[in-house]
C-alpha cells in the first residue's frame, strides 16, 4: 500500500519537475529573444523590484530606499 503511494508521488513529482525545466527553458529563450533589444540585467532588477513592491508598504519602502541612497 505504501509502495503504491510512494510510486504515485514520485511520478507526480517527476512530471512537475519536468514541467518546471520546460518553463525555465522558455524563460531563458524569452530573455535571449530580447537581449539585443533591452538590457536584460536591468530588466531583471526592475522585475525583482516590481515583484517585491507587491508585498510591502510602498511608502515605507520608498522612505527606506531614499535613506539608503543618501548613505552611499
């Protein structure tokens, strides 16, 4: 009984991991398609910032960023 559940879980995990690999390849290809059009490093940084802003108080974040920028 346990063996069947383990086997089923392994198969599902393998399927998900394969799909994740395909999605990662798609992501790499998308960046390759745009590397001559935009600065990919800058885009990735902007994307990360935009994603972070979704989960925090933007006013507080901006205040902290302003303070950090004056320290440098």
